[in-house]
């Protein structure tokens, strides 16, 4: 998609777009931290549940979304549902 289309959408919807590339992982440290955290959680669950870890993905997601995140000073669940 050409950049000018994204710029027009950004202006029309009054939003800010931040671009990063997959080939420069150091650009977005927060995203890298989240990915590393999720990898660690998946690795730990895989060790506990062996072949049944796929069925546990919803619990992993729930656990991550209910854990405190210093960047938003609350859990993502709290930020989304204001509770």
C-alpha cells in the first residue's frame, strides 16, 4: 500500500501512525519486550503441558492480559474495560 494512502487515512481518521520494520527489531523495544515475555510464557506452559499446550493458549492470553504492565501503569484488561 502506498504511503500516501496511509497518510490520507491518518488525516481522515485523526490518528497517528508509527511505522517500524521487522528487519530492525531494535526500533520498537516495547514490542520486543512483549514478544519475549510471550515466548517465555509459551515455553513454560509447553514444559508443563507437553502436547496439550495448544489448548491452553486462551489461559496464556488471559494471564498476560491480567498482568501489570508498567508502560500503561495497569493491566491491559483494566485499560480495555476500565475495571
